[in-house]
C-alpha cells in the first residue's frame, strides 16, 4: 500500500471556488483502479489550508494517477 499525505495552501478569498473544484476532482480520483482512499479536508484552524490524504493499492496505481494529471 502507498500512502500520500500533504497539504495545499489556497488564498482564503479563493477558497470557496477552489473547494468546488477539489470536490469534483476527489470524486473522479476515488473511482480509479487501485485508489483505496482519497480525501481532502479544510483545516479548521488555518484559513485556506487543505489537508490531502491518499491510499493506493500499489506504486503502479499511484503512478497512473500522477501520469493522468499531466
């Protein structure tokens, strides 16, 4: 299993628009072969900070996701 964790920093004034985009993105990623979990959540204490958490079956599944993003 491959686990990826990180964060995205968005200007607080742009957060509402960005949030709509990441909800759609997460829905598309969650159905990919090998995706075990893909979620994003807003940090309640830091405006504009989004935590990202991913779990993939293996490195090949995670790499296919990365290639598809380009």
